[in-house]
C-alpha cells in the first residue's frame, strides 16, 4: 500500500480477504473499500478493477488467480505463480485463451538498481560475462523473534507459510528475474537443497528446505550460482564477472543500491582486482522510491504499474506471462533439487525501462 501511494494515478477500488477480521483492520487502516465475497470483488460495474493483485498465501495462488482469470480480469500474482508447473501452465493457457495479462512478482527487475546493473552490461563495462555469484541469505531466521513481527495494519508475519513454502520459492525470484532479463533463457539447472534446522514448526508438517544452492546454465553461455538460505549471515550481494572486471551490488532489496565496477589489472607478475571501485549511475529521473521498512527499500508497485501502463499504451507487458512461467519453472527446479534438470520453457526477451536506455 505504501508503494501504491507513490503512483497517484493508481487507485485501489476493492479489497477482499476471507478473514473478515483482517479485512476490517486492513481497510480501516488504509482507508480503502472492502467487499464481502470473491463474487463481489470480481463483479463488473462503475468501480470494476482493471487488474487484480493476488496477494494471498502461496497455496492459494493458483485457485485465486484462476478464478480472477475466469472472470475476465488481468492478474498480478505474488510469487510463486503456482506451486506446481501443471498449475502454472494451466494459468498461462487460461490467460492466453482469454487475451488477459498474467504477471508474477517480484518486480524489482524494473527498479533502478537492477536497471543500472543491466545498463552497465549493455555498455560492455566489463567485457564478455562468464560467471555470476548471487546470494540471498537472510541470517538465522529460526532464532529470530518472528512471532512478534507484524505489519503496520496488524497482520502477523505468516511464519507457518514461510517455513512450509521455504526461502527458495519466497526469495529466489529476486535475483532470478534480474538474471533472466539480462542473460535470457536458462537451459539447465543443477541444484541441491536441505532442511537444516528441524522442528521449526513442531508438528507433523515438514518444513521446506531452508538452504538451496543452484548452478544455472544459460543459453547465452553465462553460468550463475544462486544461494538461498534463512541460516547463513545476511548477504544479498551479486557479483558479475567479466573479461575486464567485476560488477558488484550489495543490496538487491534496495531500489537505490549502488552498482559498482571493479577493474582487474596485471601489476608486474601479479593479477590484482582493484581495491577501488567506480559507481555507475543513471542520468535523470527513474521511478518513485519508498523509504526502507524492515529489510527492504523496494517499490512493490512497479509491477502493477507496468501492467496498467501496458494496458493503457496497448503494448506488451515487460513482466509477460511467458516470463512468469519460465521464472516459475526455474524456481521449482531449484526447490526440488532433483539433480540435472533441463528446462522445458524459454524466457521471452524483456525491454529495459525507457529511463535506462543506452545514452
């Protein structure tokens, strides 16, 4: 909601939650209008929504998105698009058959940090890219006081879902979307995962892996290693290694994170990565920013805003249905960690944001 308020042209017209107490609390805090059923949410009329934001728990994504698409509504879904590929394909087929937009979070690939990093690559700032190291470690969350974490409107952090779904499905997309935009289709995934801290839920439902490490082989020839955990000390860095240097960024959950280039030199008989870096900046205005809240300084409305702009301008949406499907397949491959996995989907090309084009 804080992110949506940075786009004055976007209006939240209806809100629904099956938990009526939470619906009342949310609508009271944010001063928005509730509806009492999915049928009312999806009905046409003067306040009919242009798109639906499906921000439900992951296990409900498929059911809710399908209902919205069947009602003829464009859908922007929280990640993952679906928890199985059969369900993800069914949603994509349904959207295509009805001529509807279907997109999936995360949308930080449309943000300033990701777009700056991508521009640096297109400007050939480090030569040919060979290897990427990306980390999404969130520290030892099982020991954190997460039962005391609440949103500003009073919603408890959904720790059961977080542990049952796992950090890979919840977080891998933050860097996967960047990598797909920059390097295209992933052809092969080799992954390993483990549930290292047992008893997080103290019941018969096993938690999902709290650690995963994947090697991603892109059709373009680039290879990336992506690590996710809620065990290792906090680390959200990415390093892109090329022929002439390294591109670095320390905080993927910050739209204004600094993008830096580190040069490589030969000095006498030694190879040296320079201790000094140069920051790469975009010229001009980019997108509305939000202040840091908790662990992130991200504008979560960049995706919905892109969908609405695509509809208004009658152009393809950068966060396309095909993009969401490939993201979903790669994410599930990492989560499932079944040895060598060859992807069956491909990643459609995505256009850079207009404010991040080559100068």
